[in-house]
C-alpha cells in the first residue's frame, strides 16, 4: 500500500479500521475493495495522464450519476474530480462469461439495459470516436510514437465511414463495453463510465459486439432485440462501427505507448486490436457495406421508434 493511498484512506475514513484489497482487472486505474464493519465500498484511484486518453472526470461523474439513477451503475459515495479518485458502492454481482453473454437470454437482458441507457437523458460531454482517433494520433505523433499499422489507410477508411455515418451525439452512451465492465445479479449492471458521453448508439452496439467476438447470428439477435427488426442496412452500419471501435481501441493502445509508465505491453494490445480491425475489414466488401449503410434514413425514424 502506497503512502498516497494511506493518506487518502485517512482523509476519507479517519480513525476507522479499514481493510483494503486490490481489485483485479484495471489497467489505467487502481481499484480497491474497502471494507469496514459490514460495509463494502470501491475506491478508484486514477492513473497518470488520463486526460490524454480523452477522460473528462466531470463527465464521468455526470455519467455515473445518470446511470446509477437507473440502477445500472454503482452509486457514488465520494469523489474528487481534480485528484481523480472516486468511492462507489460495491456491487456483489458476478461476471458474465463470454459464452453466456452470447446467449439469447443474456443478449436480451443486455440489449434492454442499453436501450434504457440510450434514452436516459443528456450529459455535457460527448464521445466522437472519429475525432478521438485523430486526437490520439496527434498525441502519439507529438511524442515520437508511430502506429504499428498503416494509419493513413485506416484513416481513409474512417473518412469513408464518416461520410455515410457522420457523428451525431444523439444518445447517452457508455462507449467502453468490455466484458470486465459487466456484472449480473439478476439484472445487468455496468461499471466504469470514464468514456461515457453523448454519442452514437451504434458505437455502443458495435463496441459491445466486437469486444465479445459475436458471430453474425448473435449480431442479428442483438439488432432484432434493440430495434425490433434486422435488415441489411442495420447490419451494415453495425459492421462499419465495429471497424471504428477496433481502431479506437488500437489507437488507445498507441497513446498508452506514448504516455504510460505502467509495466504493460501496450504495443501488443495495439497490434491485437489493429489485427482485429484488419480481419473485420478483410471479411467485408467495403463499397457494398458503405452503400447498404447509406440506405438507412438519415433521420432514422425507425430507430427512434425502436427506442421508445
């Protein structure tokens, strides 16, 4: 336990017999289970340079408060946005294995939860993956770090996707739907709202799908559960946003290469996610997918009805 954590514990719970247990799974931040008496809380202490990853701590707080009002995220007990720490309730749910996540029942539960999030309201921050990817590139370039993949070619693909699916901050989104951010206790709970903001609900759906390696059959279930239907235009937009999601993950790894002091192989992470992007791109006819996506009405009245 570091001196910093000792001082923070004394500030938060002076004179209490506090037990601290590191929680696994975090990379950017340090997470601890805090116990005293019968009470259990979670202390999150932010890592260094998280603002360069696009994290807005005020936005995180607003997102967590909104999501916790739905019973989806843990409630905040205390926080310091300036210092980067947050204390939340401990949710005793269990992880959701990948195989279970792909089941029709769990897909239905997660999709219903995402629909609730997407119509929950508005916060002041937005999450534009196109501009975030470009900003990550600029940060890495300014620190002499190059992408271990063909960034100009990928950026060209992003431009083409943006031409048929321009960013519109139309829904409150989580934007980081990794498997480790889900818990289940009879209801689906979602943790880690650092990247949440107003965004494109298709990014959430694509991020969720690609982070769980869903096959086409699961994507059809996902879209049908979310919109009440599934057709070529919806599948095409989902496929394109999977490319955007994987590039965002790869570029997140590039920025970590440039700024992180952690003993983590971010180069390998970046390579893995860029490889996944290449596999997805290679499996599709990009021109045909872009055309199919362009047939989804720009006003998207069908999507609005699906979210009622």
